[in-house]
């Protein structure tokens, strides 16, 4: 069992051995929820949009879709 401390800014550090096992990277989003008296951290799984290219899409629509996808990745 790993132990971590709550800082004065109410932040906690996820111990390295847990980050390594789960593959958690810097900047990744985690969902925080309560289960009874437990605090549960879980990776936020974003729904990925698929881009259908081909006939029927204008160049502007394709560029707009790419820009939206890039903005989502930066959040």
C-alpha cells in the first residue's frame, strides 16, 4: 500500500509505483468520485470522434473537423 499526503492546496501526488503500473502520464485527466467513504481516481475516457473522409465533404468541413479534433486533444 502506498501513502500520499494532502498539501496545503489540497493536492495529492500519485505514487510513482502506481503511476508506472497504470501508465498514467503527465497532463492526463482523471475522474474523481466518491464511493461511500472512499475517493476513487479513474482515467477519464474521452469518446473519440471519427472523421469520415471522402465524397460529400468539402475541404472546409474537413479542415474544421481537424481543428476541432486538435482542440479536443489540447484540453
